[in-house]
């Protein structure tokens, strides 16, 4: 009997020891996992304005990619103010961001602050447009082939019209916009049948392009083509034409973006065409480059994404509800 009790005692003691060892190992493993887990990277993003669905889509895709990897992202909106964007970049530097994704309000105006960020060891990625003279401090640039976008619009116009009096809606501070309109102007430069009457800076904003076009009617300007740097500016132009009760076929309106609203207007005949950009693809390439740069694997410094013409003949090939 005493022997039986002794065996039970030994068994219970062994069981207790085993349980204590198990608890110790579990807690040790948890502690190891916590200590081994990398600190999340902090991304900072600033676009020229968030008053443009193109940048909203881009920002959402960036955030999804970053958070899926366990990292974090700060987004700031300078609302087309260069001074505010510089201040916001300084704020993000103070927050110790690891990567800065920047779409500049002014392609020349951010040079000094971006050089400061680079000296702090921050990876800098320019998105949707390049930064002036940025070869020494921009790690990677991804944008649409903006010059090609302008060429496509000009070629489409020349196919549909034997001559044209053209109004350009521009944004001089944005290099992407400058490249688009330069592509357009270069394409028509050798043909006197196509004349640019004037170039109006609307900063790519619907609420600014609409009154600019309305003023042309007040001034008695005769035109039959509006080439807009982006779709928001084109939408403002369409709104002005509708306000003046101008027929669908009287003025050709062209834009760049491939925004859902523009595609609907093309389908309805109020716009003639837009050049499709791919903001999600742009965001994906930016994030891929950021992680590769962090591990020293990225060699490519600049990449351009192909664009495509969307018009009344191929509009059914595109989804109207969303972006490409």
C-alpha cells in the first residue's frame, strides 16, 4: 500500500514538473517571437491634392499594400500649397518615417526639403510625376508615360477633325501636366490647320476650369477643341459647355486619367476621349520598389507605365464604374 502511494506521489510530481516546463516553454516562445518580430516600417505619403479621385485610389492601394505587410502609413494633403507640403514633409521627418512617397505640388519647389530627407536616410519615391533634377536624391520614380498621353490625344483629334481652334487647360507647376501638353503641342506643331488659341492654368481642378471656360464665351472666343491636362479639368469644361447649352458635337473635349466619371461622359457623348492611367498599378510598383530599396535589391531608378486612349469607339472595352 505504501509502495502504491509512493508511485502516485512520484507520478503527480512528474506531471507537475511537465506542466511547469510546458508553461515555461510557451512563454519563452512567445517572448522570442515578440523580440524577433521586426519593427514596422513607417511610410509617409503626400500628394499635390486629395481633391482628385486619382490620388484617392492611389492612396488606398498604397495603404492596403503597406498594412498587409504589417507596416504603417501616414497620408498628408497639402491642398495644392507648396509651403504646406514642405511643412508636412518636415513633420513626417520628425515622425521618423522610413519611406517618403511624394507627388509634388511643384516639381522644382521640393528640391531642398527632399535633399534634407535624403540626408536623414529616408527612401524617397516620386509617384505620378518626377522631381526636377532629382537624380541624386530620388531613389525611384514611377509615372505614366505623360508625354505619350498628350500625343495620343493630339492624334485622336487630328483623325476626327481636319482643323481646330484649341484651348489648353494646364497646370504649370506639375511636371506631369507639362509633359502631357507638350506631347500634344509637339504632335500638331507642323500642321497649321491646328492652332492653340490660349493656355489656361486651372491647376487640374474642376471648380477652376469651369469658370475659365465660361469666361471664354463672355469674351467671344471661338474654339472647337478643349484639351485638358486631366479629367477633373475636362469635367469642369463639360460643365461649362452644358451651362452655355453647347451641343455635344460642337466642342471636342479631351482629358487624361480614365476616371469613371469621364468614361461615363464619353459613353453619353459629352466627352470625346480620355487617356487611361493606371493608379493602382502605379501604387503597386512604388511599394515593390520601396521594399526592394530597403533590402538593397532595387536597381531601376525610373519607370513609366504605358497609357491607352479611351474614346467613343472602344469605351465598351472599359468598366465605367471603376479605375483601370
